[in-house]
C-alpha cells in the first residue's frame, strides 16, 4: 500500500474547461478516501488522473515515493474498478456478481492502491447496502489505500475514513464524515452533506435580553457558549447572517428537551419513515439565494421537488421528529430547537463563521491528520 499525493493539480480540457483547479490532496497509506460532489465537480477526473487515464495540465501526482506524471497506467501499480460491469463472460452473472468479479480481479493483483469509480451505482438499493458492508470488511482486512468516487453521500459517509468534498474542480473540505456533518466549512458543504438538507434563512443577529437570531417572526436565543466557541461570531451582532439549522436538531416540543428553544410552526407535509417523521413547513422568508447553494441544491432535487408547490415564495424547512409525535399536516406544531447546534454563515462569502479553517488558518487544508 502507498500514500497518494496530489500537489497543485490542474486539469484543463480543450475550450478552457477547468475540471481540476489547484487540487491538493493527501491520502494516507491504508486510508479509505472518498471523493464526493455533484455532477461535474471533478471527482471522476481526479480519480482518472491518479490512474493515468487523464493527463494533468499542471502539478504533480505521487504514488508512494514516486512522481507518476509521466508513467502510463500499467506502470502505476494501481487497480481500478469502474462503474460499468464486465462486458464479456461470465455474461450470465447478475449485476452484483459481476461487480464482485471485477473487485476480485483487482484484489488478486495486490496493487499499491485501489481506485473505484462509482462501482455500486448500477446496483439496486438492497444490493448496494450489502456491497457497502462487503467493501468495509474487505478494506479492514486488506488495509490497501483506496480512493473511491461516488455522488451518493450515504456511501461517502458510511465508507470513508475521510471524505473529500469537491465543487467545480476545487477542494472544499476534507474531513471525517462526522466532522463534515457537524462542522462544515461553508454553505456548499453544509447544504450538500446531510439528508434532508440543512435549512437556511437570512436572520438578524441581535443582542436584546441576550444574543439571538430573529427571522420571519421567530426568535431563537444563541447561548453564550456558542458565542465563545465560534471565533468572530460576536462581531456579527447587529448584522445579518445566514442561519443554518439541521433537520435533526429539531424535536416535537411535547417530546423534546425542556431547555431547548421553542419555534411554533404550521405543518405543511409529513413524511412518516417508521423510525422518525420528517415535518415540512413554510417559513415566512424568501429562500436563501447564494452561489454556494446552487450546486448543493442539485443534490437534493428529488426531495425538494415533492414539496416545491407548497412554497409560494416562502422558504420550506424540514424538521426530523420522533415517530411518537402525533403531528398532522395542516396543524400547528411547537418545535423544540437545539440552539447549541446552530450554524452561522457570512452572507457575502458563504464561509462558516467561527470555523477554524476560516479564522486566519490556511484556506483549506487537505493534509491527513496525525496518527
């Protein structure tokens, strides 16, 4: 197994289309690194560049201690598993069996690294779950450096030791799945990671009887502990911010923590999922429009389209509440909100306020954490 390093890698196609833009990424020996992002973000181009199937325009790619820019694919000591199955025999095998054969052929070569380009995307949902488990077990047993491309964030979050989020060929954030969810570096990552997607609204950050955010007739107090933990957040008092709230940070107030803030709403649609209920409700404020959110929203088109007709120029928010809730469409509901987990973004830059990477630190660090 080997470390893989992309150092200031560019890829420009004819016509000036920039597929990779100064990409810096370090994959540790034995790490399972997932590249994720919307269509056209550059994730497959990055993988194919590592494999030698694409010739990079600038920068260097190293596998192990060797720069491989000028090496053909066969000399890079990697094994690649593609999205499509084998076109030849055994043609009678099922899709899952063919993909296992493809992985088996890669394994027996004992390469320095596995490169996998959406290998599970053509499988049905049940088989994808089974194959994710098999991939996890395989990596645990073999410990071979793996770079895995997917557009499916469930695959990214369940498979990756770390996840690299790309947008328009640029690195946005590299981190563990949980830290990406809890501490996104900007609006794009916040809107892309998590399903249902994070709720956003333009809010006034005020200090009257304690710091709070106000929007659309709602007031949510901001704990002093949050002000202390997010460097620079206090500087936004008296200004407008973009507020973000994860659906999972709500609860039906009749079932939730008594210390949480309250937010009365009128329910639009409910999605009963067995273990929880998604409550979709309007907020009397226009949807947040920011360039960072445009491509992130593409990732959630299916869920957005089901309720878009209800919006009427308002924002549509989603709360995930306990399945024990008696919530019903069209009825009032008091939601409890865990304000310790609110997210704040600069409305101009889209950067997360108080994130370590945005507080005088290097722009985006992709270096692997220390062992």
